[in-house]
C-alpha cells in the first residue's frame, strides 16, 4: 500500500511539473501570437495605404524615382 501511495505521489509531481511547463509554453505562444497579430495589422494598413495611393507613413525610399 505504501508503495502504491509513493508511486501515485510521483505521478502527481510529474503531472504538476508537466502542467507548469505547458502553462509557460502557452504564455510564450500567446505573446508571440499577439506580436504576429500586430505585425499583420501593420502590414494590412500599409497595403491599404499603398492601394489607396495615400502618402501616410510611406517611406520616401520605398517610392519609385521620378524617371520611372
């Protein structure tokens, strides 16, 4: 009986450790997803600005020279 209890305690400790690692990984992935969403939003805004031919936030180096 004591052997069974010890084995169950080991399994519980292992599972708690795994859950903690999964939580850390989930947090890391959520931060990455948030960054990627912001980048996508910025790209969409930039594409819309270029499609609408607006001058907002378009870097001069990105424009074609006048002889084109």
